[in-house]
C-alpha cells in the first residue's frame, strides 16, 4: 500500500496543507487538499473519498474536485463515503445549491458526478481489494477512524480524535484476529501546555498521545503524526521526540509512505 500525503496540517498556512492521504493513487482519506496539489490526471483517478468527519479542513477539496470533473465532462462518479452524520452535514451545509451546487444532481439526476454512501461504525465494507473497518473516535462532531486492509497490510487512520478508550478496545480486538497494524496515522494538534483546549476540542497533545498508545496491546510498526497546528509545529515536534517512542515521526506534505 502506498500512501501519499497531500496534506497533514492542523491549520492552513503557506506550505501547510490540510489533511488528505491518497492511497494507491485512487482512494482518498479525507479531502482537505486536492486541487492545489494534484494534477488534473491525478484528480481523475480518485473514485472513492473516505471521510472521517464533516469539519471543513477535511472536506474542502471535494467541491472543487467535482467541479473539475463536470467542467472537463468526464463521465465518472466519485463516491464519498462516511458515517451518515458526516454525509448529512455536507448535503445540508456545503453542497446545498447555496454554498456550492448539489453535485448529486449534476450533470443529471440519473448519472451524477457525486454519489454518497453511508457506513456504520463496526461494520466492515469493501472497496475493490480493500477491506475497511470504521471505528468510532471522539471529536466535537460525530467522527470515524478507519482501518484499511489490503492483503496482509493494514493502515489505521484516526482522523481527529481526543482521548478515547472504546476505539482502542476495538483495534485490540481486531488485532487479536488479524494481527497488528503496520502503520497508524494519528493526530496531535496542540503542544502539551494546551491540554485543556485539546481535550475540549477533541484533539491530542504529545502527552495525551502517549497515554493513548499505552491503550494498544501492540504498537503499530510505524507511528505517523498528522494535524499539528503549524503555529506550534516546533514545540510539538520537540515534545514528540521527548516521548522516546520508537518509529514515530511527524508527517510532512508530499511524503510517501509504503507499507
Ligand atoms: Zn475536526
Ligand atoms: Zn481537523
């Protein structure tokens, strides 16, 4: 599995793109960054977008991708997948014919460029050769993390989450059946001194991350950090290094991870 980091920042600044991870060039995990880094041909390859939640920094690339596909008159469909609350929020508040056109009716109702598919926590589903397990995480809006499995390789992406117990219980349960995950992409948004804000806003600090990792029976082989606030990047990086956890690194835009 090849994962290309289109963006992994917890806010928008020059050279700090918002979260989006392209798996094997065709499945997008979150959609905070698309059109400003992918060429047109690369954009046409995206057929499935898996969303963790409806916050703008995770979905903002979608309206512009759909617009490009329609303008180019490419007759294919992009399937946006998420829990029902996420899809409802996008339909009601983004692609609502007010903020942006409702692409589930464009170019016409029978073959629209956008299809929405809702999934449920704990119920695995398939996209091509991938099996995907949605996990409930803890954020200020309903949110899902995902284990993406292809063959014997497994990636776990948390999306935005604060401290949680049930998610890790489920990861441990799945791990006892199919083995430990190869890589985890997990968020750390704030430095340690902003712990209160982190908890209130459903995010982690380096110390909170450390406690979360203790809840896993087996540490993933690679621990990859996403979503740091760029204004505190250096401090967060220092604090993560001080955790003395093996095989941990903060992701950067354009990085490619192979598992
Ligand atoms: Zn969020
Ligand atoms: Zn976010």
